[in-house]
């Protein structure tokens, strides 16, 4: 997927550091990130290039607050070029808060390898997997594809929850809402 340079925010430049440790540092970084992301169009791509480490407590305060803010606004927030140690710290923070993060690789303006990682309830995981497999679907199509004897309303509620988490987008046609991944080609892995 190609993105404009306007969608990409260098985390290192925005927070003015190569490492963040502790909740206080995370809160200070969150304030800087909120200001910086205000002018960034969707999807937001936070580029972690040059970031050596963000601890779980700093990640919770800085990055998760931005991810939630984006999701509440119906925006995707991709975390690009996150090194292994910071990824592990981020997943610890995500598990503690029940968040799912979108990790990717960014090369210039090309995004690849988009993977949603973090804890999902088994029913939400099933719903997400079905939408990813179908490409785009409404609640009835997901219900039919599941083979389960579950009312369509339950599937709709799961799809809405996944949308609020920033994992799916919705498109309304008449009274029907169709859901698809926030980024084409996205996968889910714990």
C-alpha cells in the first residue's frame, strides 16, 4: 500500500528522543504526539525508525493513547518499523489494556506486512478472521460464512466492536453496513 509522506510521522522527530522509559515520559510524549498528529491525514503511520526502546509503561501512555484516539476518530494508526524489543514492550502494554496494535514495515512511502497483534476475545477473533478472508462483508455474510447458529445481530455487534478498535472500516449502502480491514492485505497474529 502506498501512503503520502503527509501520513507519516517520525516518532523520533515528534518526541525528540530515541528512547522513552516510564509513565511520565510517556505522558509527555503523548502530548507532543497529539499536537503532531492533529495535522496528519488518515491513516496515521507512526514511524519508529531511530527509536531504540520504548518501555511498556511509556508505550501505554504515549502510543496506546494515540492508537485509541485514532480509533475513536475512525482512523487507522499503523506502527511502522518497530524493533523487536519495543514491539515486545508494546505487546505487554497492549495485553494489559486489551488493545490490538497494527504493526507494519515502511519503506519510503510503501507499507507492507501489516499485522494486527494483541489480545482478542475468541468471538472477535473469529469475526475478524472471517472479514479478512471475505475481503468485505456485512453481518449476514459473516454469519453465513461462520457456519455457526448465531443470530446476525451478534455478528453485527462484533463487527462494530472491531471497528471501534480501529481494525475494520465500515461502508454503508442503504441500511446495510459492509466491513473490511482498515488496510488491504492485513492479517492477524497474536
